[in-house]
DNA sequence: CGCCGTTTTGCAAGTGATTCGCAGAACAAG
DNA sequence: CTTGTTCTGCGAATCACTTGCAAAACGGCG
C-alpha cells in the first residue's frame, strides 16, 4: 500500500462518519494531490477496503461519500441541519433483498440506502 | 402550467421508469431548452408533482432520476446490464423508519433506496 | 383589446465535482 | 544499477447541472 493510499484509508478509518472526497482532501490535502485522493478512493473501493454512496445535501450539493469497509456494511442517517451522520448500524435489508429477488426475478448485487432528516439535537 | 413544464411532466408520466434529465431532454429536447428542462424538473419536484433520486450507473455515470409522483412512493431496481429499471412497488420501509426514529432519536423526513444488479432477462 | 408588472424561456457562459493526459517519481524484480 | 511497471502531481478537460440576462409569454385589469 502506497503512502498516499494509506493516508486516505487512515483518514476514512479515523473519521467516525462517511467522508466526501472534499472531506478527505480537507484532512490530508497537504500530503497529496486531490487527483491522487480521488484515485486512491476508487482504488480502495475496487479492492474492497472502502464503500461509498452518493448523497445530496442542501449545503454541500451532490457528492460521493466513502467509509472504510468493516465486517458488515452499515447504513447512515444524515442530519439536514448540522450535516453530521449517524451510524444506524448494520444493514437490515437482507430479508427484503431476498424477497425482492424472488418476487421480481432479479439478482440484487448491491443497494443504496440512507435516511435524512433532523437529528435529536437539532430537533430541539 | 406552462407549455414546457407540461411537456416535461408528460414525458415523466409516459415513461414507465425513472428518467434522468438527459432522458427527458432526449425525448423533448426539440420542444424546449435543456436549462428549461432542468428548471421544470426542479419546479415539479418542489411542487410535489415529481420525485427524484441520485443513482450511479457504470454506463451513464451519476445522474438524478425523476418520476412523476403517484399516490405512494415506489422504489426501483436498476439492471447494470440492460440499464432498465424495474418497479419494485410501494415503499416497504415504513416500519423500519419508525423503528429507527425511536432507536436513534431522529426525525426521518426522507430516505433514498434503490437496488442494482441483474434483471431476469440479463441473468440468463 | 391594450398596457404593465411578473414569470418563464432560450442561449451562452459559469460552477462544482470528478476524471484524464502526460511526464517525472517511486517501486519491484533481477 | 537497470529496466519495466505503477503511482503521483499538475493542469486541462469533462460531465451534470446552474445562472445571468434579455426577450417572450402570461396574467390581470382598466
């Protein structure tokens, strides 16, 4: 693993929430170029060390967010007010996926799911 | 409802699947300008006549897809081979949303969910 | 119907996120 | 150390989408 890729993976691991490319660059942009960050993120995803999803948020626009891959994949809640993410724990769609595969005769290889709204703090 | 907006809404209604802005423009680009299509899509979504989600696909890249709003919102399956969408029927996440709201003390105002993989035809 | 203030449109240029081309740097194997 | 391969930085390009602005369409109302 090269220096740049390691730095990107470390950034993802130490973040407690999904990071956009811009987020990664904000953290380690001094270590390597933004093109390198993008390439490293693609590489990490291709090799299974990271996962990503595309999320649109009013403040930051549409960006792809990355997370270091863990044992099992998680889903996230995004607060539209403070723009933090809350980890909703491991995926609960296993049964639904199976059911849909049977019901619609498809092979589901991946799914994208996230929730947005207001977190407890911002709702008060 | 203006001519352009009506044309865009008709395009969404007559499509049996989510359309990207490019898809709409392919259908009615001769009637109005692409900027108008984008503006009309935003307008339709703001006023509740359409819904959208952002999907990434290997062939077409990352685009926002729109559907004419029906009684209840649906979720979709996207085939990575023929790039067609399959309507998976109305949302089945009601219970899960409620549960997550209680479990994590959040207010879920919207969610994004779609599945990708291979459809029955392409799997053969 | 004609006038006037508001909205919408077309066109062209601008943004923001992401990707690419290319030449030099870092590596890996022998 | 040499050589072939992979990775990086830098700058330019691309893609999806947005905006500024002037002309066109619309909506009331006298």
